[in-house]
C-alpha cells in the first residue's frame, strides 16, 4: 500500500483518536476539575465547534501554501492543543486546549484528503480517500480503546500525552515521506464559502449534516442507549465500540473500492437506506448483547461507508476546488457532531435513551431525500456526470 497515503492516514488516526477518546475519559476529567459530567462534556463540544468553524477559515487562509507545510502546521497546532489540555491546571485552560486542538484538526484533515486525491490517478481517487479516512474510522477501533486503557493505567492526562505523541509521530512522517505538493490560488473566506451557493454542493452537504447528526445522536449517548445490553459495564461497552470501529474501518475501505467501480450515487443511497433501517430497529436490537453487536456492525459498515462516496461526489463536482469542498464537508460533519449532542439531550427525555435510534432514523432518511436531490442537480444537463465512475464535472462561480 502507498506509504504516503498511510502517512496521511496516521494523521487522521491521531485526530480521530482525539475526537473519540474523550467520551471514555469524561468522568475522570469532571472529577479532576470538580465539575459536573455535563460541563465536562463541553470539552467535546469545544473541539467539535472549533473544528467546524475554523475549517473554512483555515482553508481560506492557507489555500496557497504548499500542502506539506499545511499538513505539518495543522499537526503542530493539534499537538500543542493536546499538550495544553494535558497540562491544564483549570477547566478553562482545558477548554482552551480543546479549541486549539480542534483548529489543528480543521487545518489538517481537509488538506490530507485533498493531498491523497492529488497523489493518485483519478480512477484510484476513491481508494486513496478511503485509506486516509480509514485512519479516522480506525481510531474508533484502536485509538479510543487504547486511549481508555492508557487512562486506566494512569490518568486522563496520560491519554492526552499519548494523543500528543501520535500527532508528533504523524508530523514527522509527513515531513519525511510526503513530496512537495503546490497549493491552489489564494482565496478569500467569501470565495471559500461561495460553493454553498451551488445547489449541487448545498444539497450534498445537507446529506452529510442530516445523516451524521442522526448517527451521532446515538453515539453521543451510547453508554445509556445500549445499557440494557451492557448491563452498565464499561468493559462490555468498550468491546461494543471496538466492534463498531472495526466494522467502520472495513466499511470505509470497501466503500472506496465500490465507489471507484459504481460511482457515488448507489453507494450513498444503499448506505443510507441500510443504516436508516438499522437505526429504526435499534429500540429493539439494543435490548440484548447479540442483537446490539449486529446493529453496531451494520452501523459501522454502512454509516462510515457513506463518507468516502460523499467526498467523491463533492470532488467530482469541482476537482480543481477539492480542498475547498472537502473542507466544507469536514466542517459540516463536526457541525453535525455538535448538533447531535444538543438534539440527543433534548430528545432523550421524550423518547428515552432506547428511542434515540428512531430520532436518528428520521434524520437519516431525510438525508436520503437530500442525496437524491443532489444527484438530480448534478445530473442536470450542463452540470456534468460526477456521480458516475471515472467522470467529473467543473465548478464555475
């Protein structure tokens, strides 16, 4: 496998681990800083909002920089943010560290996807994106459980130092393995956000927002949504999350190959339908361990299998604007993460934790509607055929 792509994937693995591991150490953070678990949860929100808001800003600011420098700078900021969190003497300092780490992730991840697409031939783009995104999904299978184990051996600060070390290792790999890739022309923030006025882009991002919000509405509260299956045991919950992560990694890689062969439309639609049905059945399937495992495998395979074809669809709309569109998609994902926490907190009192799957299913199936609208906009005469394998259109202001 391409060493350069694996190096990029190591960076997304570090960033993904930082995102997912926090849920497992929130109780320790709350106890250390003397705050409630709900307040400690703002450590996750701060990271997600920073990532979402800063992604288009960072992309506009650094668009003309060489890609290798952007990637290295992103990992440096990410590493400093995690080090600040590990050293935090107060909850406020910890929040500042999370905001800084989120900004670093916002700088790195879109640039990594764009660099991966630039390193391979167009017909291999789906696989290249899948390798890079496998670092993110792999963090759910390996990064989060290992980080939780590290915390158990010491404390939550050791986990943050471990994530810091991952960032340093990835940065070193980028410096040594990645060739020099030129940046694009310098664009203002307004020009960066201009693609949102294109209906093809707006409807595609709408799919990302709805489906990911639906998925994370359950993930954010997995400890209570699956407590009937885990009987409240953290070791069983960790096992379930690890199984989900392995399935997510496989789904991500398989989706890349299928997207290259069949195009993005059918992969997106089939993934949404499958995970939507899975979530609709979750009030029943989450009641027992065997059915919970089956539900999480389907979720991992299909839920994470959506991300690569969504990126492929966006890049196909405007290959020369790939960094902008990938950045907007990444920002949308983290907006969905932030929104899911608020939505889940509001709905959990109405439908109980076991009914959150139904809430997620509604959002997911709404995402199917926006996905089909996006496809029709893309296929409209004069807009090209980017949803088909090996073909792309051009974006014009």
